[in-house]
């Protein structure tokens, strides 16, 4: 379905004639009026901020396979019920767990210095007690590619690339190959371990962890992120002419098969209960911080949006609003992939009318983007949403979108999506670090997110036409 | 001598008549001209920044009794010689060492969460394996004072006071009593341990260590600083109605008697070699960062100032410039006290014509303050210094000063001092944390400091009159 539509859009004269025969269903004046009223109330509503405060404070970090994740799932179920959702349930998802146990790195030569590091996701352990080796420096992944195979025997490969700070987070992808695939390349070159400068934009002694391209088992060599000041320290030492020798001790554990959950709350549609608008955030977090901007904020915004609509309209919207607190996003969209696969298997994928995930921090929304799965005949609805969001600082944007990481599997099955684009200028200062904590979140921004998400969600659930 | 002068100033009519008979010695046009030339060259000179880069990168942290301190002392001797100082020597100072070995804290109730903490200076250890206890919260030291003696048996006292961010660092003193004396008060109230919110202005997961009022042995109970986000997390948990139970494991070691050193470099005076102008910073640092703003910056500024003057005048200034890299400042001005005591004993204290220490970070200098030990007949010289510093953004300020922490023992013996007041707005974001690293330092600010310190030091060494 997606391919047919993309082809139709590409051949625009043809597509115009094809779609011209479909009916254009307007957003009714009543729906616009209700949406505007909801928006103006939501902008003064602190519930998203308060939900986030509770999650990050009373639960904390929520890494799959830890007591924190379990507490987070229990919190999600209890909170969705307390917020008045009509239906609350969970779905089990099988996966393999992994945890860090020891993380220690020291410079031994030219002078003894402790470094602040963290293991990347599914990093292999070093030998017990650690390994000692000289550093060989590569400015980026491409530079390491040029090294001869097996040329780094007895050495540690160090990739020092810097991530660029951009509002849309566009610096992340180009820098991140060092994190995701660097371990394989380091192994190919014969290195004992991989060190990378953290994929992040800050200058604090807080390293950025994150997934590698490994879903089970371990990375090819121990794979570690240095805090950015520590990485810069190694680079400077080399500029002074030293060859730093370090001791690295990483001990991690594969937990084997574990079960995570997608936690789901629904506001049942009054006319079309089987048609669902999917919104959400991911409930899991990395273990270092308390998962405030990644992704407690998204969880809180989605939960607050569903509850706010339910509690501020006289009757439920036409379609079901399904708030999904996705499980194990950080380790490879595990909950989202299982959800999409199950809906494909049972045929209910067709009932997913549109969706979006909030997973880019707690900054304000500034743009509204639609995916190519959205029919040209429904684009006027997105334009209407953007117009009503206009006085919240949001404007309509071009391009394509999956609608957020956990929407990728659904988008691949043709589910239309919107992207409520957040200002991520500071997001990668905190992302995957110990510093991702509640105090960094601005309550005004959370209110703005609630208002924007309410506009999108209410219209998507109330407008009677098809987004496909 | 100090008391007599203070009395004279207080009785101003009398003092005016007393001092009116003393000769007023002007700063010569030649001295002013040379100073201006030096200033305009120094503002483009990166040597202070480069020295700091070397110290923080090639040595790192310099905590008394550690290999880093030893490496720092060796670095200081070597660097002073390389910079062309006429005389380089060290003086041994006896003290008692203390180091941290294990620092771990976890919230057990209401949910398991790891906390980021650090032991305060000379903290006692907990029992091996740690202690578990509920938190009792006090908003500040005064609130803990009001608790009944022995009322906190089996509990951990937690003081959550916040330090105010001020340009002159004025928020430090009022907040710091929790750090310096809180352990004694907690013991008096029967508590098992003391937790404090870090004495700092940032919101990062980097705790601020620092000295307690204990010089030997250990604090009365284990004494620990939480990172500010962790302290705020405990406060929020209590606002949600929980009583946090924590496990605290602190293992520290008293190293017994150790020897630190003051490292000294001199530019020998051409006419009055026995008269010394003392400038410096402290060479020791806390162990968590690399001691960049505290106080590598001060060390680098003082070293660069002496070398810059030596290398940019045709003959040495009239008096000796003595650059002192003070030892063990952080643990109670230990090097400075020993230095002053020795000069009092051998009578050379009278040769210390004026002094100042740079120990308030790497921010730009904005004010010039003189101590009450400076004679009213010499104030015009300070005004001249300030005038020449004017186009560097420095203005003359009132009030009294010791001239920096390590000048306190000398000031108490009557040595005149100036305070080259730095903008410390951001200083307590980094002070005593892992985040005190070279990347935080602005090279432009280091050049400005070098220019300002050059003006002060050159005039103080060249002007033939007495500051006393």
C-alpha cells in the first residue's frame, strides 16, 4: 500500500486524477471549535509535567531486566487507571537482557588519571581485572576503516568524532556509526577494545551510553564511551606527543531471555472503537539517568493527552485513542516490533488510522510533519491541525517521517504518521547520560507539548475521514 | 602592625595628620609606560592558557598524598625552570593525608535507584559493606541545630540547602557550614551519617567534594555530598510522601603523615632582591576533576605572569617576584600556613611587600581591591594599577581583602594584599567536581588575566615606595 501511494505521488498528474475522485471530508466547525477550546485549556495544564515528576522520582531508571523496569511497568498500569483510561492492559514481549556491572578506566601513561566512561549496550566484558593497552586514535569511523586489517593487535581503537548540535538532532545519525558499528570494525582491525567519544553535545563528565547493532549476545570487542572531557583529554595528551596507555575493566552480563511489556491505555471510541489513533512514548530508559527527557517526557505527554481529552469532552471522541508505553525501545524498538508483527498477524493493522510517538525530549514542538503514508486527501486535516497549533509556535513542515522510533515498524506496514517536531537543540546534552533527570525539564514546555498533542490527537480521533 | 594601622584609619583626622608627614612616592612615567606596553602585549599572549593545558592534561588531578600530586610538583619545578625563572626551589610541608576508596549510595525504598555522591574531605568510613537507614530531611544547618540531641539514632541526616549563584561567590560562605560542620552537628543529634546537597550552583550529576573542619583523623560521622539532581530527587520523594531508605557505603583511608611542597620560582629583583612581591595559585587540587579552574588557572596565571615580565623587560624589576605554587590549600591552607610561620620565625616576613593569589577560577578580572594592610600613602599606586587595567574591564573597588585563601596567613601577619576580583558567576558549577576540566576554560579570559596580573605585578615590583 505504501509503495502504490508513493508511486502515485511521484507521478503527480496521474495521482491528482486518481485522488480527485475520492471525497474530501472537511474538519467540521464543531471539531475545530472543540479543539481550540481544548488547546486553550491544555496550555495551562500541568498534568504532563506532574506525571513525568512521578515517573522519574518514584520509579527512576527503567532498563529492561532490572527492578526499575518492573516498577515502571507497575507504575504505568496504575497511573493509566488513575487517570481514567477506559481500558488498561499489557502485552508481553520476549527479549534478551543485558546489564553493566563494572566500568572502570584509568590512564596509566603518561600519568595516572581516572576516566569517566560507560559501556555501550551489549558490550562484551574485558578479562576480569581489565586489560592494559596503548591507544590508537582515529578521528572518525571512516579513518578506522582505512586501517589495515589486524593492524591493531594489542591496541585499543579510539574514535574521537564530535556530534554537531542541531535543532532537529541531525548531527546524531552521522556521528552514531562509531557507536553502533565501531566494535565490529575495531575487531576486524585486530583491536582489543573500542573507545569512542560520547555521541552527545555536552562537555560534562557524564558519558553517553546507547545501543550497538547487537541484539543478542555481546559486541565483538568491549565497547565503551568516554565522557566528552575525557575523550578530549586523550586527544590533547596525543597532541602533547604522548601515547596514552590505559587500563580498561568492563564487566557486563547477558541476562538471557527476559520478558518486557508494552503498557497500553485506551480511551474507547464512541462510534468507531476498533479504529485506533496511536500515541505514546517509550517506558524503558537507559540505566544511567532517570529517563526524564528520554523518554519519560514522551510517556507523560502521551498519557496526559489521552487523559486530558477524556476528562475535558462530554463524550469520547469518535475513534479509540490508544496510548502505548512502548517497552525496550532503547535496545532496538523491541516492544514496537513485536506490536506491529502481532497486528500484522491478526489483521488489525488496518485499524491503525494514524499514529505518532513523542521521543525527542521535553523541548517545545515547533513543526508538524506528515508521512508519505498520509493520503493527499487527508493533508488538509494536517494543515488544519497545524493552523490550530499556530499560536503555540508550530508550523507545517515538509519532508517524510516515521512518526518517531517506535512508529517505524507500523509505518513500514503503511500506517500513516505525523511527526510533532520538538526543538532538540539541547537534547543530546542529556541523552543516555546520568544527567537525564527531571530537574532539566521546563514545565512550560511540557504544557506546550500537551496542548499540541491534544490538537493532533483530538482531531485525528474525531475527524471521520481516512488518513490513508 | 595591622591593628595600629586599622586604628589609624578609623580615626581619620588623626591618621591624615600622621600620614601627611610621610613622603608620597609617585609611580614614575617610565614605569607607567612600560606597564602599558606589557599590558598590550600580554592581552595577546596565550602562555597562561598553554601552561594550564599542560598541567591539566599531562598531570591531571593533584590531591595530596597521591601520585598526581607528586607529578604536579615535578611538573611545577620543570616548568618554572623552562619558563626562565632565575631561581626555582621547593619547601617541604608536613601534613596528614586522606583518600577516598569506595563511594556508593543507593535508594532502597520506595524504589531502587543509584545515587551519585562523593565523600567530603576526611570523611569517616561507614561499616564495611555500608549502612542502611532512613533519611531525615533538614532544609539547612540551622534546622538541624533545632533537632533534639540524640533524636536521630538509626537515621541519616540530610541537609538540602541551596547555594546562591552570585558574581562574587558570596553564596558560598552561607551554604558551606553544612559541609564544614554538618558532620559534628549530625553526630550530636545521634545520626549515623550526614548527607548534604552539594555546595554548588549546577544541576549536573557531578557531586562537589570539599574540606570539612577536620584537619587530622576523620569526621564525626561519614559525611557525603550528593549531586544536586540526586539531592533534589530525595526532596521530591519526600514531597510525594515517601521516607527514602538508603544504603551508603563510604570507605576512606587516613594516609598518616605525608609531605607536600610549596613550589617556588623567583625573578630576582635587580635592586632590592630581598624584597618580594608574592603571587601564586595552589598546585594541589581535589581528586575528582583535573583541577582546571581550581586552581590550575591560578597556578598558570601566576607562572605566566612572572615569566612574561622576565621575558619582556630588558632588566629585571627592582624587587623579586616570588611565584608560589602553594601546597595542600584544599585541606586547610596547609602549605600557606607553614610558609607564613617559617617567615615569621626567620624574620623575613617583613620583606613581603605585597601579595595576591589567583584562586577563583578562570573568569575575567573585573575589580581591584586592596587590603587594609595597604598604607593610605600607597593607595594611589593601587589606583594607578586600576587605571592601567581599565581598558581590560577592571575597576577599583572598596572593601577589605586577604588577597586570596593562601594569602590569609600572610595577611594576618600584616602583609599588604590586593584582590584581583574574578567573575565567579559560573565558578561554583565546577568547583570541586569531576567536571573541573580544561575544556571549561576560555582562552580569552586567560589572556585577560595574564594582562591584569602583569600590570599589578610589574608595578608592585618596580615602584620604589612601601605598601605598608
